[in-house]
């Protein structure tokens, strides 16, 4: 009798939660706009799911030998300059307008990447993260993505001048790599003609990056 009462109570509680959740969704009371922060409970659910999902799916991914080999860095720099700096910024390169309009705000990887293992960074690059603006780069090949992980590991403490030299080295290496590994025409290089023209992000000669604002969008 007692067990039946407990089960009935649990069933009623679950039903009320489901009905309440459906009411919130269908009423439109939750503001889905990027200008309105998540409710605290929504933020907790999404953030917890993100952290646990990355750890679970990246478990067992092992970095290839020689990840810190200097020969990998130019390829990683090339990918980062073309696809990542617009949102995350870079030494001497502020975030672009697109990043400033995202919620959650893309993080400064020089600060946040240390919270992830090499395998987790690789998984994030390859698969992206839903509801953050972080895209999947699965079509760019594992070699390029591991090179990008290697570059990200060098970001803490990297100066504007060091970043500029790495960008020049990557440009001299033959142009931007396209999906499948082939090189794009020289004119397609995103660092030409005055710097990265992605939503207003500037070349490495620009001023310091804007301070970090917000939470969540992890790379």
C-alpha cells in the first residue's frame, strides 16, 4: 500500500512537471532572443549537458604523437585565422561584430582552452556545439583539426607580434586549405587585403582584444 502511494505520488509529480514545461514552451513566455540571458535553471541545464556531453563523447580520443611539433603550428594558425579569430579573437585581433551579437559570448580561448583535454578540444572542433554558434569543422580533416588544437595550446602568453609572424608563415605555406586538403587560390586567403574581413575583425596589427563577456560558448 505504501509503495503504491509512493509510485502514484511520483507519477503525479512527473505529470505536473511535464504539463508545466509544456505550458512554458507553448505559451511563448520564454524569451528565445539572443539579447535576453537564460533563466538560471535553463543555463544550468544547458551548461551541465554541454560539459558532460563533451567529456562523454571525447573519452578515449588520444592526441597523435608529436602534437606539440612546431611543424604543425602553421596549418593550425591558418585554420584559426580563417575560421576562429572572428568569434574568439586572437592576440592583437578583437572579436568581430558577429561574435559581439552572439549569446552566449564566444570565450577567449587563451583563457578557457586549458579546461579541456586535447581530445576534448579536437571533438569540439570536429563536431561543434549546439545552441552556441560553434560550428562543426568535420569536413576539414583530422590533420588540420589536430594542428588547430596544437595552435590553441600556444595561445596563452602569445604576443601580437608572435601571432602576426605565425599568420605570415601560414600564408607563405601555400594558401588556405579547403575541405579535402587541397589549397584554395591565393586570392581566397582571408588574411589578404587588409586583414580578416569577417564581420569586422581586423588584422593582427589591431589593438587588444575586447574583454570577455558572458558565458558558455566554448571552443
